[in-house]
C-alpha cells in the first residue's frame, strides 16, 4: 500500500522499541502529515463500513 510505503520511508519499522530501516526522512514533513491524515481517514471509512 502506498501509505505504508511512504510511512516506512520516513520512519522505518519498529523493532524491539527502535525504528529500523527507512530512508532517513527523504520525504517532506508536509508529505508525511498528508499521508497520516489520509491513513486516518481511510481507517475511519473502513470502521464506518464495518459498523453498517
């Protein structure tokens, strides 16, 4: 999924309480914020559909 990839590029993966991997923040902060907002919106949409 695109969002997962973008977030991985920024943060890497949490392993034993530490971030591992990622690309060292090569994305702008605005891109990360937008991706996180989209991720939350899609999660809310999925939750609303499951509640129907």
